[in-house]
C-alpha cells in the first residue's frame, strides 16, 4: 500500500508471526488510529485471502463468467486496443473498470508506447492511498477546516510489455522479460539509533543515545530514483519504468509519513499557489525544506516523474504560496498545471541540508556506508550489487519520545511497500499490420451459475472422401450443472466461430447466419452428431456450444480435422533428394516426381569375349538390347580376354587394384573333380566289405574362380573398355580342357582304382558365372550441377549393371538393358556355358570290365 497518512504507526512488529484475527478493545484503554487501521487491515487481509483461495488462478486476472471485464479488444492497430468494463479479481484484490476505455483514456492514461510485437498486455495493480486533498468530498463541511481521513483504492493500469521470442498466455509467466517486470524489489535498508557517547566532563550530564526528538513521529523513507540497472543484451524497457541498483540509490525522508499534501491552484514562475492553506505553521513548508511536485498518477506509473526532476528546495513559504529554488523552465518541464490533478508534497531536510540520501558503493557484506538521518538515527543500505529497487518503494517506522524506534535492531528489511501485483490480460502477436490477441484472463463461475461442462467429442479426425459431408464417429457431448446438480431443460446453442467452415449438428445446417439448439435431458446432458464439410479437407473445422439464458457460462469450442499426409511431419534425415520436404504429402509428391527421373549412371554397352584366333563372341544383343544369359560358347572363347564397354565419353576409373576381384569369372566344375577325390569317395562310400560302389559318379559342383587381371584399355575391336585377361596358368587350363575335360578324364595313375567309376558322356557344358562389382567402377562426369562458387562441378557416377530378366529370342533367359533396377550402383551377375570338348570319348565301364580309362 502507498498510505501516506500521518498515523501513529503503520507496522506492528508482533513476536508471533502468525496472522492476527481482530483488534479487541478493552474498557478504559486508549484506542489509537493504529488500532482502527489494523482492524480494517486484518479484515481486508482475511477477505482477500479467502477470495484468492476460492477463486484461485494465482498471477492471473479472474473475471465472472459471462462478462467481458478487462477483456482486451483490438482497435485497428497493434496497441490501439480497448479495455472492456467490469470487475475482476487479482490474487484476492477486486479491480473495477467502470467504463470501456483505451490505453490513453484509462484511469491512469498511457501514451507513446511503441507498437512492438510480441507484447504481453498486462495489468499492474496496487493499493493506493487517496488523500482528502485529492478528493475534497471526503471532508464533511460541517466540520469546517478539520482534515478528513483518506481512503484506500485498489488502483490499476493496463500496460504493454514487449517481450522476446515466441510467447503465449501459457508461457508468458516464464518469459524472461515478464519476470524482469514482475520481480519484487530485493534491496534493503536498516535504520539504527546512535549509541550514547561516554562523557568526559564529570560536571556535565552524559548525553543520551537513541532517538533525540521529544515528539512521537512516523518516519518514512521513500525511493526517489537512482542509477538504472544496466542489463546485458538488448532487453525491452520495462513498461513501468527502470529498476535501480544499490549504488547511487536516492531516498527521501519525511518525519510525518509524507502526509503533508496540498493541491496546486496556480503557478507563476517558481511561485506555486496551493490549497488548502496552512493550518499548522509547525507542519508546513519552510525555507530550506523540500517540496515535490507530484501527480495523482505517479504511484501507479512513475515514468513521468523519472523523466524530469520534481524535487525542489523551498526558498520562501507563506500560508498559501510556496516559492521554490528552480527556474521557470524546470517547473514547466514537470508538466505541472493548475488544472487539477497536480499537488505539492512536503519532504524533510537532511542533516547536510540536502533533500536526498545517496548511497555509495556497497562494501563488505554487500552493505553501504552508514549515513545520518539526524535526530540520533542512522541508515545503511544492503543487498549488494544484485539489489534492485523501484521508485516509490518505502519503509516506515515509529520513533518515540523515549528514544526508541519500532525497527528490529540492526535488521536489514526489504521495502515495506507498496505491494504491486501484475497479471497478463492478453498476448499480442503477429505483425503491426495484422496483430492478434490471445485472451489470458481466467473465467470463474459463481456458486449459483449454470456451468457448461465438456464431456467428449473434441479433437476428432476423419478421412476425406474427396468431397461432401462427413459424419464424425463420436458424438459431441456436454453437461449443464449448477454446482454438482444437473440442470435439465437448459438450452445449448450451436454456432460457428469466426472464419469456421459451415457444418451440421444432427443433420441440421450451422452457418454464419444460422444456429441450432439442443436441450439437456434429465441428467443435464446433451449429445449430438457433428458432420463436417469434406470439400474443405485442409481447413480446421470448429463449432461452438453456448448456454443460453441468465448466468451464461463460458462457451465450449469443438475442433476437428481431416487426416492428411501434408499435416504429418516428415524428417528427411540423410535423404538428399527429399531434404527440402517437411511433411509426408510433399515427400510423396517429391518421390513421384523422381520416378521418371534418370539419374546419371554408367550403363553397359558391350560385353565381348575374344579368342586367340580373333573371333568375337558378343554377350549383348544390340538389336534387342538384351544381355544373352545362358549362351553356350567354346572353351577358348575368352582366352584373349573379356571386354566390358560402357556408354561413357569421359575417363573411367577403378576403385581398387587391378588384381582385386572387380570382375569375377567362376567355373562350376563337377565334383569330385580330381582322381584322388574320386578314389576317396569311391572307397569311403563302401558299406563294409561288400563290393558295392554307391558313389561312383559326379554328385555335385564346386566353384573355381579363374585367376586374371583387369585394366582399363582398348578392346581388340578398338573401343575403350574394362579388359579382363586370364593369367598364364588359367589360360593353359582352358587350352587343355579337351584333355582333362574339366577333371572328368581319369588318368593312367588311378586307372586301376577307378575302373568301376561311372563315365557317362553327358558332361557337355560347364557353367560359367560372370560377376562385375559396380561400386568400384566409376567416372567423374559433368552433370550440370552448380558448386559452392556457382561453377559447374563434376559428379561421381557409378556403373549400374543390374538388369531385370525377360524372355528373349536367343536363349529365353536374357536380361533386358531397358529394365534397369533404379539404383545408383548395382552389380552385374550373369552366366553362360563353356562347351566341353568331345573329341576324346569313353564308353560306360561295367562292373568287372577290363577296358582301361583313356
């Protein structure tokens, strides 16, 4: 509170910290003004506390449901807003707005606020003392010049506080800029009495310590200003003025609680005419004392008072005029006028004849140097470098003629007042040209109000059928209760919020001009079906339920939507092609656009086998664009090499060494292959002593990779290609195939042991597998893509040699060159057959026969 009445005392430091209940007068005991003040304060504290507990919503403005009290409405600009009339409750305080107003026309007007978005439109409230000089109606004319008592009012001002970052009503209480605005003052002071000084003259009385005046007074120390706290970064200015640090803090002193206040009725240069005139010359302006020009808005909005100095030394004073030591320009800079609303307040002079105590830098323990207040009193600031103060922070204490003061000994205390409360009313976001306001007020229902309760049906989703009405699966359900008692027969009206799509309730249309109504059943419930418009699949569909009649409750808004791929998020992770998409629909569309995209790859153009006589066997049919899988060729068809031609004009590269298996040529030889293996299996499979030979012929195959080298060169036909050539022994193996017949000929060394071996002439071909490892075959080609400096940069592309099978006209097992598997690099895996030479023939041996194998 900002009470400046000259009371006996304002603070009673009782030993029991618990709240007291009431003042209990006693017969024959003195009743002082402090007793009446405390009785009223105890009652108000109890009422405010009970109201806060019942309504709840700490830090928010609660308002009666069905009213628009303190609602913020846009008025054509980001801060050109209106404040609606009504009353609300802020932590138990009742705040009243008697008529619709704007920032500039509210009880304590604001002008010149920058249109900065986002901003929290807040209400600042405090309990302000209204002096009878401000309101002459408080005095009864029957009492003549007798001064009347003051009054207390829960005062307020709506102010816009700019904030950084994304903010909403839910996050505003945690916003750093909001916390700066609402943080209470943390600095402190301590007032002490000066101790007695031992006398040195035995013939003189020893001076007494403590408070030295013979009057019982109520002292007041109030923050006048100081050095604004510098903050890191670029925080927006605080909407109700800066905060001050301990060093450089300025305090004013009054021995009568700053209760001497007179209205300004005229200004002539530095001579100020005041009213009412002096009634007590001992409590009046005097030369050397200090006078402050104040406005009735200063307590709520101190910014104007901080803009120009308003505290002046009094040069001359009469009963009706006060002349101050100031220039005409300095008086004019205050904005004071004789049109009402401007006053002159008396402040006492300090021992050094100044009007302000100024603290120096804090020292040990965060305390400033001790300074004298006079009258045997001293003051010391505390809180250190982190201390904060506001203009108007004050401390009061009673000083008594017995030399004591009502201040706990040497105790640092934070400001006694005023208690200031803040609450967000709205959050303004968007742009100055298109600002939006989010309502932060909290509605509260009265005990006898009918209340509309949500029961189910919100947040549904449906699949769009491409157009037409879609009935949602779950009904919309509400209940109307008075307390916990159902209200049958209540009428619920269904309407569209602004901008919502038309829909249907129980198959009846709801549009911007047409509403529908439902009536609660015996249980106070309503259940309706909701049909939304499938022709608007991207819209957010909403419908609002309101309770008709007196004591209208807060409406309930239902929301539904259509499930769409574009409303589902997508994270491309490492997918280069979809890196610019953030939803599933866009990603699918992007994939669709890539279906026919031809990525740069290397493709097979030719596969040729070259024999020593210069004969070429092509494994790719150019006319039909097929790879001839399953083709039969002679054993010597690739003795001079295999050439792989690519559709490439640039230089080709290999990723590994020439002797590494980039191209693998594997033969599947009949097993057992060697005579020794045949002998082993022949004898190992005999069952005991019986002369039966269950394994006497080929029963499997084993793979043998031919040894060879690969290089990049020109083929025998002259085109650039990958050339594979067999090593000398691999070449000899193929050249002598007519003799060993790939391990099927039995040599004379084992002829006796293998005379029983089955030797059919059915081995006509040997399977040959050709595999090409494409990931190691690449070229750097210019794809037209731009690099970091906008130059065309080459891109590395790899061989794509995986093809899909088809039914061809040669072997019926070809691979189609036109049916590439869509990947950047893929191996070639094909097969052909080597014909087994048949110039050396053998007849089938028979058990016990004498024919020798050749």
